[in-house]
C-alpha cells in the first residue's frame, strides 16, 4: 500500500510525556516544527504510530491529532521547507 500524507499534532501537559511523544514522532515524521509534523505513512505505520502514542498519553490531560491529507491535492508550502534530521554533531559555545 502506498504511503499517504498526514499531519500529526499534539498538546501534552507533562514535560516527560512531551519528550517521549517527540521521540515517537521523530521515528515517523519527515519534517515539522514544535508540536506539528508532516508524516508519510503506510497503513501499518499509521497503526503503529497511533498505538505508540496511545501507550504514553494521558487521555485526561493530553491530546494527539492525526489528520490524513488528500493525496490528490497539491500541497502548497510557504517559506523554506527543511527535512527534519538530527545533525552529526552539536556546537555548544
């Protein structure tokens, strides 16, 4: 099955759960900023993402939103698109 475009967004109250959710989304996202990410997911990846987020979220305090975009639509972007990736090293100075 081909991958489909999604937007994943969250609002998480606890800093510890927030960092864990960010780590989960880094496994699936192709780009994003702060609490909103672009993902191109197969059906199996979509199910895995939802299951992993369900394990760590507190339904009374947290929110997670996964929106499937219409693949026939043209995606328009403003600004410079940057692929999300971890750098090889960090400069602290």
